[in-house]
């Protein structure tokens, strides 16, 4: 019996094994055979475990909006939800000897990545938090008297198979309390690997490790001796191992394996599901949910609509849709109308992306099952002669013997492609020969190497297509010959903004000139390949979004070249938050500014001449470009600077998207539930010079070829409006496009295959090391690709992609799917307090203190009017009595952000209980609130340990949130005698260079005001010595700030080795269903002899201070305590910078006036014949100067 499913997370008891497949929990005989389904929830499930007596199963599954711990009888039924934590980090780990579930979660923690362990009773009573700090798992050993030895696996940020051969700071470590006395020591610290999944078998500690380069099972004695390996897997890691105390089951490559004893060989279990595969069945596509683009044709009567990798021709008002490309095994994108009857797009239908031209209204090939592939491009049309009924000049066949095939999906299929086809795909410079339209109705234009197209723009006459790539290349595709000719190339990143002139003779584009965001506008003849490229702008600024005005006289673009800064309100700084302005370039030397003076009293774009005195006739202008001094003819459009994007020209107007300035974190909104304001579409009239709002809210837009219509996308809908002026919602000119006319059925298995191949290609094409770090990436594809056919759900695909990315052995190779929630479910609500069951019900133990500067850090129970105090009891929610076991959380499911009623019971002045009702709005998360309390607690520790002399700052990340947190207390904390800068748990980002500049400042002067206190120069400079606290959870830009602090000598680094991930990402690419796949693309190399040494290693602290489990038990923070101690020592050698005393000012009183110089030189002057004329002396006065 061969496996046909993707089986995960096994566990065993007696003669049964349980596992996850198709997003549900299953059970089968350990001997193999047909499995049966235990759950039928069709929601991602994890880690089913048997209770010690084998009567119940517990597992984690999405409930509401987050994974929760649930349980059911092994025989079926009695399903119960055991937790209501509402945390995405919740994980089920197993059972303890008492029969309670062991689960980990970040609930009640200040960092949602750090999971603490809990015991969760099966009867539904309150979970009990274990004191060991962040852990991955806990394994109890056999009882020794009244004690049990315990092994703790340190918390992992990613499971082993998802970052293979990881050696950074969070690589799994095992801690053991061998005799149950509460003191933990490292087990096998000498193993340089990633250790996890500890288990006790026959008095030995068994675990997973990849210290030999491959993920396998190993064991040692409790003393860490006698290391043995028990499996020998090389192709795929051993994963998710579980034991019943004697045997071990694990998964590898989607199969379950059994190790009957530590001396046995692993054997695969032959298990079949006997399932119809609900998640594998074809289903209708939700077009609006996956809407990616809608690009109108020349007249604005129809658009090419892209949704979930399919393309459709859709008229705007009514009528049916027409499929351009809709194959679940293919991703088509960048669809553009080409002429009146064709479309051009990018597709990977032959395993690599290529450009395709297809006739939209082709005859259907009934012999091949109705595929709309035929009759599109007449094979014998002479070059430059329009084919009948096409409205477009089309190419002749390049190779009459070649045909278009759609079977190859990746390198494993390429060997099966006939040689003639292979040659048609991969020869010639720039482009491979086009595949003819004779049989397929399609012309395929490939590239001579793997290429990802970033933009396609057809010329107005349909004779050419501008092509830009992610590699910074620009090409022109001649549709009459299917020839692709290079135009330009940049070494600094993608080009994705192209524009043709109205006469189709010129192509403009925005090209990056540095890696820092600067771009220039360039221009070249589209018809003369030998013509030089013209630099319209010089690349000093970020110039982007070129677009020719409809009259062909000007090239418009946007530029960040307005330098009108704004003073910051929190710190001494200036910034340019809205530096964009639109500009025009007069293409011909004699073209005047449309906004300047002229001899005729004004200058406006030339309108088309009227035909016979009637309606103006639209003509195609002849565009004249004078290259000499073209950069001197840049004209600012008279509108204020702002935040503008996506400029396009319409009839006598310029359009652009405008965004208001708003905060990145969202904390500055009117309320916490408000959304960021949408962009608006603004219209600048080139005739009247008026600026108006055409569409008040949108996500994207495109202008029809004639400039008369605008197709607008917003929140999954498409509508069409005139480009000339704003229309009312109920106007007949405001066309709402019915997307439901697009009817497509998606085959998930084919979609998963395409997604896998694309994810693999993206790593091949954009991984930072061109040689893939020596990996056989083709071999990786060949090894993993067959598993796609076994997948049972999208969650399985995500797991497979993670493991494939893990082969890179590199940070930031993330796979982020669209979050899965129960349909219609809201988020778990939180009250911002610690609650515990008591004799009178669920009591409020502690209400978390508020941070007034953080709108998400206030407990609903401390809101004005709530008047709740510790000791009060929450008796009911919305009139429903609080269940005594589950507590209030069970009644707060779906309550996040919604008003609920709490019945509070408290003692009155006489001690008698009194009951009252209050209305509160539960939080969506307590993380920010608990984080602020954690920071304040750490600051108190530092204050108390230093008698108030030392400051404390924590920086949680290197993005906007961390920048905000740093500045909350920067002035107050930096002004103290010494400073602790805590970057432990730093999540990374991109602001480390800003942070390093701030915390690394040195006082070099003092500002001494009269009647005020001295202040340091530069502002915010620490007054005294600084120490940096770091740990294994500081990663990415957290690694960088730690390394930079060492290189710059900001202060000694104390703690543990950091995460070790400094190959960054940009997030440019998503798969067809919205899943984000990241390519580690931007590697960091450090000076000071560090080089590439931080990636997959981390930054070594100057002073290593570990944080063992027993320190958490004791409530200690050894790293913080050590940091304060080091500051004390540093102060004795490096005293705090103090301002000078307010005495000893230099005197401003001048010295007495000395004698006249001539008085002392009179004799010598006479001797030399110098005749001196004495000054006249007034009568009655002495001969002295009374001037003051």
C-alpha cells in the first residue's frame, strides 16, 4: 500500500496511532491500514496526543480566530474546548504524568512570541501556568522517589526542518533537572546543533538534532554521556517525534515512521485515508477576494481582469465574461489589452515565465474539449499588415514545427519536452524564438534565461509592448515580429514603471540609480533601436511614474524633490514627510510652460482641431523630443507638496493617488478601531489649473487608452467613472462592474503545484547568493515536488514550502499564509487583568496599569466609570453566569472590540456583597498592555538597584513601534547618570542605524540658559556609560544593533548570543492565493573582521549571562541585574558628564583704556621726522579722553 496522503504530527498509544491529515485528526492501527477520521472541522489542526490512559485525545485547532486546545473521546464524541486564550502562539505539547495536557502559549505574556508552559486539566478547570519561562516543551522523566527528573527544551523561533542546519542563538537547547531539585543545567552543551523534542525512554533522554547536518533522532544518558544516533535520514528531516515511553513515531516527508525501540530500525507505516479529500475538490473562485487588477481597453468599455492567476475579458456594463487564461496549473498575470481584440500577459504555462499574445475572441477548439486557444493569430499575415478582423498587426510564425505545450511545470518535467520545443524556449539573446499561433492561437515570447517580468505596457497603436523586469531591464517587444530587443538595464533593482507616448514612438521609464531609492526618468525612441537613451532627470532624487500628456507635448512625472521640512514635535529633528510634487517636462525646446506667461496671454495644451466646425476630432499628435538641455525644461505643477503616487495622464488632465499623512502604528487615529484613510484620486486640470477629487477612496486605478475613463478598484469591487469630472454615486456614468459574471472553478491540487514551482523559482532567481550557497537547487525541486500530489490542504502546502525554504539554511525565508479563522468568528476579548477562580467566583487579582501614551495599553476595567478593584468578582457577562471552570474567557469569544456587559460583585463598606452592571469594550490583545507593565517593572528594578541614578530603555523592534517606544522615555532616561539599553526580544526591522546614532551620542557641549537647567549637546545624548542587554530573541535588525553597538563601542554587550539572521527581505512577491513567500535577498557584511559571520551564528555578547529556567522560577532577571552591576563599575572609571557650575562666567567688562599709542612714541617719531599734531585740549579740562 503506497502512501497517497501527507501525514503529520503523529502520536501513539497501544495499537493505535493518531495524526493530522487534510486539516483534521485521524486514527489508524499502528500496524498500518485504513485510517478513520476523528474530527471533521476542516480547520488547521496540530499535534493530537493520547491521554496517558488512552481514552481521550487532545489537540490544537483554530477556534474563532486562533488555535485553541480541544479534546474528544478516542471513540468519538464529547468534544470540548479547553482553552480560550485567543493567542496565535498556542501549541499542544503532550500530557504530564497526572493526565493534564501540557500546552504552551504567550497568553498573559508581554511578547506574543514567547510561550510559557501550562497544565490544562481535561475537566475544563483553569489552566495552571508553569514557572520555567519561555519553553518549547517539557518532558517528565520516570519518578525517583517523590521527585521526577525533567528536561526542558528551549523555545524555538522556527522548527528545525524550517531552517535546516541553524546554529544561531535560539538553536534548541536542552536543560535538565536530573534529580528534581529545581536546578537546571545544560544537557549536551557541546553539541553544535538545533535540539528539540526531548523524550524519556529506557532511562535515556531521546531528542531530535541536526548537529551532523541532518535531522535525526539521538539519545544520551541523563548525565549527557553515551551519545547514540537512532535514525539515518538524509533527504528529509525527522520531525514531530512522539513516544509512549517505549516506542517512537515521527514524520518525515509526509510519511509516518515507527521506531519500535531504541535498538530497532525505523519502519514506515503504510496508512491510507480512504477520504474523498474535501480540500482537494475543485471549487468556485471567489473573484472579488482575489481581485488583483482591472486594466481597461482603449475606449474604456471593457477590461482585462486578473484574479487568482486567471485573466478574463469583461465588459463594463453587461454581457458575459471571456476567458483569456484560466488554468489552475498556470499563473497568468499582468494582463493588458492589446489593440481591440488581443491581450498580452505573462504566464508560466511551460514551467518558466514568458510573455504571451493571445486573441481574446478566438474560435473555440471543440476537438480539444473547448479550449479557447485557437484561431487567435493568423499564421500567414505578412509583417506590418493587419490581419483580417484583428485590429492588430500580428506576427508570422517563427518556427512552423514548434507548438505550444502546457504540461511542463518545473525542472522535473523538462526532460520530457521535445528538443524542438526546448530550443524554441531557450535560444537567442534577450528572447527565445516565438512559438507560433498556427495551432495554439497564441504567440509565446520567452527569455534566454529565467526572468520575472515586472511590468507590461502596450503602445497605443498595439505595435509594441514595453517590458520591464525585476532585474532592472527594459525591453521593447515588436508585436509584428515577436522580437524582444533590449533598451536599458540598471544594476540597482527592478523597473516597473513604463509609459508610451501618444504616437507610440517614444518609451519612458523610471530607473533606479542607487540602492537607496533614487530613480531617474529616461526616454528612448521606441522605433529606432540605435537611438540613444535620453536622461530626462539625473537621478539625484526619486523621480517616478512617468506619463505623457495626451497632446504629446509634455512628459509628466512625480518626484521627491520638494525640500520643505517639518520640525518634529517630540525631539530635535527635521523630516520631509510629504516631499512629492508633480512635474512636467517640455519635450520640445519651443514648447512653453502651460503655467507661465506667453505673448498670447496664456499657455495651455493644444486641443485637437474640430472636424467641419463640429466636435473636436481626436488625432494622434506627432511627439517631438529635443534632447539637448531637456533637464532644464522641468516645470513644477502648481499644487502643494504631498504624498502622491501613480500619476497618469487623462484628457487635458493629470491624475494621481494622494494619501494623507498618518502614523505607521495607527496609535494616532481617533479611536483604536479606526482604519487608516484610503488613498483618494485627484485630478489636476491642465486647462483650468483646478485641483479636484475624482474618487474619494480607492486602492488602485487605470486609465483607458483614450484617456476618457478611469477603472477604479476598491475593497474587492470595480467601477468605472469618467476621467473628466467627479460624478455622483447614483449617476448613470458611475458604472459598477459585476464581477460575478466571471465564473471559474479552481482545482486546488493544480494550484498547489503551480504555487510550489513559483516559490521554488523565486528562491532560485532572488536568493542573495547566485550560486545558492552551493546547494543543488534543481535537486531540491526534484526531491520535494512529488510530495505536492500527496497534499490534503493548503496548510499542508504551507508546511511543504517552509521545509523546502528550510533547505536554504538562511534566515528570513518565510512563508506567510492568509490567516485562517472560523467563518463569521470575531476575535477573543480581553479585560486587561489577571483573573483567577476563587471561593466566590472568578476574581480580579490584578488590573494592569495603564500607559497613557499608548492607546492599546489601558485595561477596560480601569476605564472611567468601571470602578473595578482587585478582589471583585466577575459574576456574569451579557447576563450569562460565568462558568465556574472555564471562567470569563469562555464568554468573551468574539467579543474583541465590541461592547459587553459585566456583572461585578464587590463588597460594600459593611462587607456585604453588592452587585452592579458595567459596560466595557474588551481588548483585541493584551500584549501591548502587558508589555508596558513589563517595561515599567524593569525600570523600577533598575531604579531601586541604583538608588534612582540609572535609566532604562527597552526597544522592542526596529520599526515604527520600537521607534515610538524608544522616544517615550528617551529624554528622562538618557539624562540619568548611566543607562541600560535593553534590546532583548528585539524583533528586528530597519531602524537600527537611527537607534545606533541616538544611543551612541556623546555629550560634547552644554546649553546653559538663564533661569533654566543645562541641556546636553547633542540633544538626547546619554550623560554617562551605557550597557546593552541582548539575548537569543534579538534578531535581524536586533542582531545588527547588537553588532553595531560592539563595533562603535557604545557600551559592553551583556546577555546571550543573538538570533543570527541578517539576510533581509523586501516582500515583493505573493503566490496566487495571497500567501507571501520571502526570498533572503539582502545579505549584511560587517567591518571589524566580522564579515559574513553574523548570519546563522548571531552576535556574541561581551559578557555572557544566561537566563536558566530556575531563574524564571525564582523571579529573577540575571541579565538585567548583571547590567546594573557593570554600570556601577563603569561609573567609577567613567563618571557621568555633568554641566559646568553656574559660576565663573567670562567677564564682559572691558579693561581700562590704555594710553594713546602716540603718547608713548612721540620722541621716536620726531627723531624720524614724523610730525605729530597734538589733539586740541578744551579750556579748563585735562588732556584726557573721556569717552566710554
